[in-house]
C-alpha cells in the first residue's frame, strides 16, 4: 500500500508540473507586458494578441489534444507536449520582433492544448478512485502556485534582468523545467498503450478546432467591442460545430473513431458537471476582471497594489483545494453547496467593501478577507467539480473528456468576461462604477446558484468516494 501511494505521488508530482507551468505562463505575460511593449515597440493591439493568441489556440485545441492522448498513448503525447512547449518557449524568448512573438505565443498555446488535457486524464485513469479526491486537491494547489508565481515571480524575473534578458527570461525559464519534467515522465510515469487499430479522425478534429476557434474568436471580439465581427465569427463557429457533431454521430453509428463522442453527454456527471464548470469559470474570470477595474478606477489603487489584493486569495485557493479534497468526497453534495455558499458570502462582503466610497489608503481590511474567502470557496469547489465531471468516464475516452471539460471552462471564462464586462461598463457609464459593480456581483451570485443547482443534479445517486 505504501509503495502504491509513493508511486502515485511521484506520478502526480510529475504531471502537475504541466499544470503549474500552464498557469504560470498564462499570468506571467500580464506582468511582463509593459516591458515587452517597450522593448519591441508593440502597439496595444499587438500586445493584446500576445496574450490572447495563447488563450485562443489553447482553448481551440483542447478537445483534439485530449483525444490524441487516448489514441496514441498519454505518456507519449504528454512528452510530445513537453518538448513542443520547451521549443515554443525558447522561440518566444528569442523573438526579434513583436510579430514573431505573436506567432510563437500562439504555437505555445497550441502545445499547451496537447499537453494539459493529459494531466486530468492521468488523474482519472492512473490514480485509484479512492485517491482521486486527494489528487484533485493537489491539482488545485498546483494551479494556485502557478498563478501566484506568474504574478509574483514574473515581476521578479523581469526586474532582476539576469543576463540582460528582462522579459525574455519569463519564457526561457520554462526550458529547464520542461527538461526536468521530461526526465521525470520517462522515470515515474508508466507507458500507456497506443490504440494502433484506431485511425485519427482528421476531418472531425479539424472541424472541431475551427468551430471552437470561431466561438473563442467571437468571445475575444466581443471583449473588444467589435460586434458585427463577433456575430459573424460566432455564427460560423456554431454552424461548423453543429456540422462536426453531426459527422461525429455518423462515425459513431459506423463504428469508427471519433474526436468528440456525443455519447459522453449521456453521462449525468459529465453533462451537468461540465455545465457547472462553465458557469463557475464564467463567474470566476469575470469577477477577477471587474474587481481589478473597480480597485483601480474607483478606489485609486495602482496596478501593482490592485494585484496584491489577489495574492492572499491564491494562498486560500490552495488551502481550500486541500481541505475540500479531504472532506468533500465523503459529503459530496453538501461540500459543493457549502463551497458555493462560502464563495457567495465572499462576493457579498467584497461588494460592500468596494462600494463604500473610501480612498485607497482607507480601504477596509475586510476587503482582503472577503477576497480571500472567495479564494477558499473557489479552491473548495473547482478541483472537486472538475474531478466529478470526469468520474464516470471510461478510461478509453478520458483524454477526450478532459479536453471537453477544460474547453467548457475556458469558453465559460471568455463568455463570462465578455458578457459581464459589457453589463458592467454599460451600467457604470450610465450611473456609476459602484452600481456597475453591484450589477456584476448579482450576476456572479446568479451563476453560483446555477452551479449549485447543476451540482445537485450531477451528484444525484453519485457514489460517495472513500478518501485514500
């Protein structure tokens, strides 16, 4: 038993390196952005493409990336993703101009789409069921550490200016981490079989990628107030996805390999858990965006001070993940609802703290407490909710399902920011920032109610796990 636990621990530590680096690279560019803009003479639009290009390619390729692991062996595809991420990170760090950086950053997002779905697939197939709650808790910890390191260590790397590299170091630091991860994978992660008889569904994979790209493009264009282009991209994306899904149904009926198996959504926990994940990320991403704007424009905090408000919430997210992983498996429904309630309480207190009208120097101390409480609730719920969505999926489709769940989370986050930000700015422009914040928090609370309701549906007759 002890040997099995030790083996599970090394495997988990190895694959969670990818989770850490994925979160780190998402946040670190935000910190390095001013230095990138200054060094490469980038316009604001070009700088946005450096950030958005990664997210765009990442979200668009997740389903295909997850399915590749199912068909070609997860360890093989995981190592391929690590190598690709190391190469694209090097290219980003050596980029001579901003256009090269934009292209390399998009390729880095595509390599992340191959790499990261394998993490959840490993957890749901290689970790014994009684210990998956424990594994998902550490998954949340790795996500929290990655986000904190991206915001904190990223600034240090830029300011330290080691070897006169400045912003380039935030990309080049990935390379030795990837090399260590590759060696650890070869040592600690057992090979997974390749399904040689199953041919890759190239047409379906391409259509799903293009369709998701259209939807993600619509979300990004909406955030930049480009309505007609957003509608065109969204309609095209939906049409292509519907055609792709129809094609997947035909291939299933013919007994052929598919990229996205529509029967996945016949699994209750997958169907409702996926909806809950999307709704939760819609709240989470839009809350971070709106609160950042309010702290800077209403309370007068500078960007660094506003960012520091969120640092304790990263620590409490990790604490919530570990606490939830130990308690929720025995009390699944009560635990998920309790986590949503904690988050809702934190949101309500945050609203009160940010609408008092006091200057930045006199912001109530309980603002940090409130944001920290939301962080604890987020950590309590999100990793368990992700694990719940995958809990009843058979191992042969674990990569596909991981890609679907992560895609729903990314799409929920993009759509949430676009919709809530539009509402916030409309009310803030017509009335005040305080009223805009109040409207946004009401939407966030409504989303948490949806999460709670879908959690109750997803966990109906769901077996209780025993903590390992």
